[in-house]
């Protein structure tokens, strides 16, 4: 796990001129001429006034100091700026979820949950012993710092900012289980601090069966899970209200926050894609604790998923954990009680302490807080559209045959879909990982570009050719792939610009660059996107990041694409339909363009082949002669020609002639059909030769032909001929 970690480079600070130039390029498709000129002026002023270079140098000094301390210049700012100061509800606007593949064995809820918990404990032990192999990219390790926060971590609501707390893994080996709004804990080791004494999957299953039975008992405990769903300032207030209700409540909450993770034994059985996605995203609100590092969710029908708290971890560590759980579960036997008699079952259960029920005590103030939290939660759920969209027509396999980045290709489909639905383009965010650097998190890959705008416009231009449309799409895809590469290398614009803003002292003047409304608008992500492409997931998503925007999670698989579109009723279903239409149009366009390009390539190859050029010329001459002669068929040459049959035929067509005549076939194919081509050529040539001989006889005034013509036309021909002869004389 520690391999290569000491050698990881620090997150760079890009050159200031480079950042400003790339920033201006990125906003051009989103601004009017007047706005763009104003921003160019603001950028020049930022550079020439000295304020920009001064802030940049200050940022570089900070970066050097952070490097000496073994961290990133951005890391200490990022958590607060991006997450902890965020005041909207984490449930809807920060957390994300994965929906797992169904287990083909159709296990019971507690059997699947027990196996997943057991495997999570194994993964935790790999981290604790530093034996987990590092994440890699082309044989280079990624920073593994985020794995510190995967277990025994909790977000703590506060005002004006939240905080994060990690708890010792050696002394906190319990998990928290929530069922029907009630919270329980149980230890996962027989002997404290002895990982080798970990509970078996069957023993974990016994504890979960006990919890299900206990949760069915009636009680007046307040559903405190709903208190984690509100806006952050309100969650902080409700936390105080909870602690004031009774002295024991604080100790109960500490057991939730210090636990390894939360397991949600949900009482629902989602079946449709939308039901499953919503259940993983927010559920009923009460049977969750959204401030925990992650929540494993197992439903009554055996389906499963995960909900992740985003502030200290991006989705890559949790996705690797989930991949481990799903893959290993397929290879392990499910726990069950078959083969156990009553005595064996009792012996197995008797060595386990019963799970501890966290009996929160309510008060009038707490009851009101719970009621208000439910009101906000239900209203926010009702206000949202969440539309999973499964595109089955093709996936990255076909896209790669077009010789393009599948991710960049999908991003252009999103741009085209948004443009067609809303008749405009907006600032678009795609997450790009910067984990090649020490304590790296993400950078923004800006998907809207000059090239993507040109692509969107030409796609709906009825006068544009297929080739022109395909070329525009290729340019847009290439541009986004290039920008994404910049972002991964820490050479994009948004994190650097953020650093320049945060390094400025409050008493310093705000640069015109940052004060202009255009700056805020062009980094306001009305289309927020990110992909996790893993076949072990069948659902993935999160909420929008601005009220008038979309959250668009997607997965690029080999033969299909998946999207989950979330918004505050902006028309997520229609947006999904536009995405599907855009993908169909792009495929049809590239397949047609490929046919055109193939035909042009063959034609170009023929032009450079001397044998083929000669054959083409012969065919062209023959076709021209045949066309000319066919225009005088009314003379009935077959009746006027010499009664002597014409036996001469043209020589058999050469192999090069056959290749041209049989367009689309190979030389070997053409040679194999030589007999049929020769027969056709002989017949055509005989007729053409007869017509040609008669035609020339008329022109030369041969006696036999003239006699026949006079016999057919009578005196009129004779009169005409006599008059003409006299005139000529």
C-alpha cells in the first residue's frame, strides 16, 4: 500500500500565463463578444497590474511550504471550501451512491448483508496492515491517502462549517446497524483488539437476525437518522437539541460516529431502476446516517448498494471497496443455518453478546426537530426528478472503433443533448482525478469548448454534410480529451484560479477578473458530470450542484451506457431522451462517414495504380461509345447491316478491367467470375461492332447501305439526295 508513496510529486501550480490563456479559451463559447472582450481586458489588467503575479508567487510559496510538510497546497483548503462550508443538505447535494449487481444466488437479506460485512472487515484489515496493493495507472502508483478515511470516520455538523473526525481503528471494532429508524451496535471481534478473533459470516448473520427481531418490537425511540438529512446549519442545531434532550443521547451518538461504518437493513424491496436508485440515494431518511464515511445498504429482497459521504473521499476508494465486496462475495459461500440442530445453533449464538440498542430519549424540542426534518426531507424528495437511463444500443466497444476516447465521446453527447433541449450551452463540470500527486483529489475538466459549440451547431444544420459533422465531432472529442489530460496533470484552470482567490487577503482589492459576473457564471456548473465505469455496478448517481442544473452520473460499459439524471424538475426524463437521441445520431453519422471515407480511400488508391488507371480509361471510352451509338438505334442498323454475320469480338477483358467492373470485390473474386464477364463482353461487343460498322457505312456512302435506305425511305430520300447533290455542285 505504501509502495511509491514517498516518491509522489506534489500537486503543481501551473504557469500563470498558461492558466489565464486556457481560462479565456474555456469561456469563449459561453460569452457574448462584449463579455469576452471585457474578460480579456480583466485578464490583462490582472497580469499587468502586478496583482496577479504577486498572488501567484504567494501561492507558490505556500506550495513549497506544503511540500516540505508532505501535503498539497490545495488539500487543507479543499475540504473546507468544497465541502465543510457547503450549507445545503449533504444527503441530496454532496453524498453519492452505488447500486450493486444482484447476487444470482438470490440470498436472503441477512445472508447477503453478513457476507458483505465480513468482506468489508477483511478490506479494513488490508488497510490497517498496509498490505492493500496501491491503486495504479500505467505502472505508476496513485496517492492512497484517502483510504485513511474509509473506515471509522464521521462528518460532524457545525456552523458555519462542518468538521471531520477519524477514530482509532484499534479500539473501535463495532459496526452500527439501522433498521426501521432504530440504531444498534455490535462488536465484530470476540476478543477486543484481536483481529484474528473476528466474527464469522454465520455469526454476523446471527447478530443481524437478532437486530431484525428487536426492531419489530414497538418503542417510542425518536428516528434520529432523519436529523442528518437537513441543511447543514439546521443539522448542527438539531445535534445540540438531541444532546440536550437527554444526557445518554450524546454517548449513543458517539457510538454511531466511532463505528467502522453503518449497515442499513432496509425494510423495503425496490424493484424498478428508479426505486432502486432512490432507495440507495436517500431511502426513507430515517433508516440512514448520512454523515458516516459510508453506509452499506441491503434491502429486504436481497438487493444491495452503498451511500458515500464525499468530503474526505472521492469515489475511487469506495468503488474499489465495493468491487472487492462484490467479486469476493461471488466466490464465497453464503452463510446459512442449514445442517445445524437446535443445540448447535444455541452454542453458536450463546457466545455472542446481543446487539446493543441505542435507546435515544426524546423531548418536546427533539420531537419538533424530527418533525421539521421530515418536512424538509419529504419536500426535497418530492421536488426532485431522478431518472436512470439505460442506453443499450452500443458502448465503448463501438466507440473505440471510431478511434475516439469513449469518455470524451459521451461528454459530447451530453453537450449536444443539453443544447437540443435548452437551446444554449452552459458551464459543464467533469471530475478528473489528480491522485498521481501527493494528496491529490480532483480537477475540473471543462467539457464546453469552442469545438463542442461548433459541433452542436453543425449537427442540426440540414445543409451540413456528414463528413463536416463527423469532423466537427472529432475535433470536439479531441479537444475534450486534451483538456482532460491537462486536468489529470494538474494543468487545467479551476484549482489554480481557486488558489489565487483563496490566497488573497480580505483587505486586498478583489481583482476585476474575479469580480465580474461572467467569472461566477462560467464556473457555475449547471451540468455536473462524472463517470465510474465498472460492471459490478448497476446504478450510480447523486444530486445536482445548483438549483437550475443537472447531476449526471454515467457509466461507460463495453456494450451499453448508463446515465442517471437528477434535477429539480427541469425535465430529467426528456434530457435522458435527448442523450439517447444524440448517441444514436452520432453513431449513424460516424458509420455513414466511415463508408464515405472507405469509398474515397479506395478511389484514391485506384488513382495511384497505373493498371487501374488504364482500365478506368478503357471503360470510360467504351461507355461513352456505347452511349453515343445507342442514340441512333432508330436507324435499325441490324436491318441495314450486311447480311454477312460479324464474328469479330474484342479481346477478353483483362484482370484489371474486371476489378473495375466488379466494384467492391477483390482481384481474386473478379478473376473467379471471368467466364461470365467474358460472355457478357462478347455479346455486347458483337452488337456494338455491328452498329458501328453500319454507322460508318452510312457516313462513307457505301452502295449497299444507300440502296437499302432508298428502298426504305422511297423517293423522298432520292429527292433530298438529288437536291443536296445539286446544291453541292
